[in-house]
């Protein structure tokens, strides 16, 4: 099997300190948490910026500060969000921060409902986002919240908006999306184009079981407080690094070697 890429989704756009007081929010806190995850075995850091009051932010200068502080500390691959969950304002706000030159960014090819919010990714916007991603030399991480999003991504690739080999991030267990179970997971891995790479993320109590299945099936995995604030039943995680450390230990027991950022760049075809 390939070496295992662990992504640390350290903050997210929904989790709050009411959910877990250890959530990093400021640029310094996020950068330090990413550094700790890198030491624990993570080779990718998935980043959402927050204002000091904890609210989600799209400010370019804030992302630039976070990226700079991370790069001062380590060589982890930086993956910035372009999420559409409950976002308002101009559509270009979702890609303007790519000027900070991350190596990766999220790319969601479709829309979906989630409880009382909507993630809107209109086909016209999706094509624009792909163009901006390509202009900035960023590799898209194609987020799959629903089965139909795979077909949308394949169509975009055929039209030249996405470049092979594609990298997919399956996100299971989000209300309104794909339920987190092994049958759905296997169907996803069998539905993407040959030669693609994939990673698995799941929310809440489903995070650890899906991560373990991802290790066994030879793919890659994502963990972090964005997806799950608990370490185990009724016990809050002390940090993102604690979640990464546990998966690195499980991977070792299952004979999956952990990928360094250099290894991950080779696996994902990053420059």
C-alpha cells in the first residue's frame, strides 16, 4: 500500500469553543496547532480562518497571516477552504485568498442542504472556481458530500476544468449528505476515475471508524476538531494533535507507513 497521508482539519467553519474549548481560532493558535499535528504525523493541514470572535472569515490578509505563520514552522502541505456553507458576500471572496499560494484548496462541485443551511455551488460558479484554482497553481481537493458530486467532477475533468490525476475527499455523515457506513464508503471508492487518489473524512462518532476503514483499504484519512470534537465517548479531545497521534499509532499497528509532506507531494503529484 501507499504511505498514509493524514490530513488535520484543525478548525473548520462550524465548530465553536462551546463545542470544545481547545479549538484554535487566532492565526497563532492555528499555526501552532498545525505544527503540533505535523509533529504527530500529519502531512496536510486543512485551514479555515476565523475572526477573533470565532466567526468564519474570508479576509485575504488573515489567510496570508495564517499561511505565513505555518510556513515559518514546518513544511506541511497547506490546504485552504473555499467552502460555501452559509457564506454571504461576493463569489470572488471564496477564491481571493488563493493568492497566498497554498498547494491545495477544497473544491466542491455541487450543492446540498444541511439542516437549516445551504451550500450553494452553482455550475457557473464551480467553473469559475476551477479556473481560479488553476490560475493560482493550486491542486483541488474535490470534496464529495453526495454521490452525484463525483459525476459532476468527472464532467468538469472531461471539459478541461480539472486536471488528472484527481484527488477526492469523501465527507460522510454530514446531515443531508452521504450516511457514514462501509457500504457507501466502498461505493465511493469504486466510483471515481482510475488513477485518482482519495481520502476519507466523517463527522462525529463516525470519524474514527471511517478513518480506520480508510487505513485498511489503502486510501488516506482526515481527522481534526472540524469534524469531531471528542476523543472518545463523552471525553473531549485535548487537541487536534491528539487525534492525529491516535491514527498514526493505529496505522503503525496495521503496517501502514505514515507519509511525510515530501511523500504526500509525490503521491498527489504536487510540484
